[in-house]
């Protein structure tokens, strides 16, 4: 069973320049043997040129015997359930100037070499250049032939013969008066063209900027644009079914070779889909990372009333999901705070007053944070591109950490004539590790970042009203800095997306992208009103102010980072992941309360009994 099938071929003969031919095939919603093997999407792509042949395949959400399978990328990789099913993924067969690529070649109940109950090929593409062949097929009529059709059953193969399709020749039309009836033609055929923004070629390095145009998508409001199985944007066709999207990007971790860029949507129950080939080439030097290319530019975010209302509903749901569990957690923690501290052996940290020690510690943790968060990018390694990413992330941590504390520092300096002291929070290294591990575990890409690596040590305790107002100012200011960095990134992104970008352009774009993501995520995380984060200070001062500021940050989080328009969450089910994480937070809060509420009463010490008496 399958939900959708698609195939396309495109070629240029030698008379029009360098000869080439490319072919693509795709299957959506595959199920074999009642779900014994299943996949959400399989596609293959091949290309044949005078220089040689290339091929690639993509498989998304593969399960074997209902167990998830890590999808390999190497050609001709075998996976199997011994004696039940054998599958070859990304099967490639090369014969001179011809190549055949199959996304999956499945054998069900194999009993020996070449013997099985079912032999199934899924999403096969074939490409070949034939030197010396005519550019126009012969128009002579071939003699009638018979076509053999073989059907495989449990009783063995049976062969039946069916006649070939019948060709009818119509006489030339005669001149007549215009007809008064309306002629309805066939539905338009979908077509896609993809080119690098710089130079207009159908090839470019990882991270390069793309322009995608398509036709034949009438009746669709939103058209998903994917690079292989990864969503890179959403297009909006005009009344004639045409769309043209610029400022899209090749994922920064795309491997070299042929890839498929597709556009698809559903209209009146039909799947409309078309694909084109794009070659990723290694030009050397530095290129943008997957972390950076996943963040959309401002003009790619939905601005329709429906889109904004959906994001507002998502922000309201986050607000409600956080409010009750945090209140339950906080009240329980306040009543049992000394006992909980004893669980972890917390002691008062030793403060080193020397400025030099503070600076060295701060710089060390900034670089460590940049390195750890660099691991969020799947293509992270020992190269100049990764160095640019680490530098950009480290600078963004400086901006967000200092920017979030700036209102407090200015207030203390204005009131007392001295600056407070930044105190590095060693636990943030553990938070960074958890963020990276959790993001990779649940396939949330590019992942969670938590941007505060330093607290603020003041000589005197601030009043609740003052602390709450300063926290609100900090949250609004760092959220605004994030939005401004998002806008400022646009011209830098165009410079970094060229064929030979400089290290500084790539690093600066990484810094601006990280400030955008950190500026939004940090406010959302920090304003969760728990005792040990900033949100408790704001909520203690004014619940209304907390709801307004947290609601603003939650709206930005949903609309910019989670909505499909943005592409930030790639092909993952990240919206569901975020919902699950908030549910887990709620369940843990209830469990924390229930532990103290329903545990057996503890015996009181004599001193405690005397005090109670």
C-alpha cells in the first residue's frame, strides 16, 4: 500500500550544450506486508552526464517489523529480519554510462538466492546517455506486439497476455465557426526548477542560497519545498498555480552529489508533486552550517491572519501549560526547600572577588558553551566551517548573557555607584550538555539553546517590586535584541550564501542567527516561574506582567521557530516534541508534589517536638 506515487524525468540533448539526463521517483506512505516494512517517504534520484553518473536515495521514518530503523546513507546497504524480510536501501547499479537507483529493494520471505514470495522495488530511477542516438524519436509505426504481464502469488507465477495500448490517428481539423461550448483540458502538470541564487546553476556548495520556481499547483494555499526529505520552506502559489521562492538554502550538512528538490501539496484530495535535481559540490573553504541554514528569514514567515491566530493559540496553550505546574512545583519546593537542598548536597559557592578570575572564568565558559552548542549541528567537525560556528555561538552567548543582566547592572550602578559582579554558573555546562543530548535524542534540529551562563552577585538584596520590574525589562530587551539580530542577519546571509564566502561573513551570520534563537528561547525558558529561575521574580511582582511578557516570548517562539512556515524544525515532528516536553514538565511537577503529599509521615526530632509544643 502507498499513499502517493511520483516520477519525473528531465534531459538536455547534446545539440543544446553538454548533454545530461536526470530522473526522480518517490513513494509516500509505504506499507509492505501489513506494516512489516513501512516508511513515510522514499525517493531516488539519478543523473547521467558526459562526465559520468551519480545517484542518491532518501528514506524517511523507516520501520522494520514495526521497530524504527536508523536510515543509512551509504549505497547498497542491507537491513533484514532473518528468514522473513530482506531490504537493500539506496541500491545502485552502474553499467557504463547508465545507472539505476532504487530507494528500496525488498524481498519478503526469501528462501534462497533469487527465490522469495514477493520481490518489490520501490522508487526506482534510471538514467543513461546514449551517444549517437537521434534527437527526435522515429515517427514510424512499430508492428503490433503483445505484452506479457506476470502476477506473483503463493501458488507461483502465472503469465497472461494483454494487448498493447491502441493508437488512434485523427484527421486534420477542418475550418468551422467558433463553438459555443467550453472545452475543459487536462489538469496542469506540475513542474519545478531549482537554481543557485549566485550564477543560476543547478549546483552549488552546502549552505548556498536557492531559488525555486514551480507551476501547476493551482488550488493549493501552501506548497512544501523539500531538499530530499528535509523541509526548507513553504511557497504560496498565485491564482494560476505558479510560485517563486527565493532566499531558501541548501542545508549546511548536505552531502556531496545529486539531491532532490521537490514541491508538493494536496488539492481536492490529490497529491501534487514535482521534483528537480540539484548537485551539491565541494568548492573548498568555509560554508554555512545546518544550524544557520535552518533559520528562515523574516520575509518567509507567515503573516496571514490565520497564521498569526494559530501562533497566538499555541502561545496561549504554552502559557496555560506552564502556569499551573510551576505554581504546584514552587509551593511544594518552598515548603520542603531545606530537605530538597540536602538531596543534592548544595553549599554556598565560593566567590573569588578578583576581576581577573571573573574574566578568565567567563571567557572559558563562553568558549565551552560555543563548543557544546556547536554539536547541535549534524555536520560539526574539525574544519573552518565549524570554527566559524563556534566563534559565532560564543559571541552570541556573550551578548545574551550580558544583555539579560544589563538592566540590573545599570540600576545598581545608578543607585549605589558601583557595578555588580558577574558570577559564572557552572551548572550551565550541564544544562548545555542536556540540551544537546535531548535535541539529538528526540531529533529536534537544530535544537535547544540555553543562553545564560552567568548570574549576578549584588551587595544588597533588591526589593521584590524592583527585581520584578528589572526582570521584565531584561526579558523584553533581550527579546528585542533577538528580533533586531534576525533582521540584521538578512544582508549578512546573502554574503555568506555565496560560492566562496569569507570566514568572517559565515561567523557573523552564525552569531546573528544564534542571538535570534537565544533571544527567543532564553526568555521562554527563563520566564518559567520556578523558584531557581528569573520567572519567579517577575511572577512574584506581577502575574499580569509575567503573563504578558511570557506570552510575547511564547508567540515569537511558536511563530518564528515552531511553525512550518519557518522551516527551523526541519522535517522533524518538533511541534509534537515541544508539546511532549511541556507535558513531561507538568507530570514531573505533579509527581514532585505527590511525593511530599502522600509519603508516610516522618518522625519528628525532640527539638522539633518541643518547638511545636
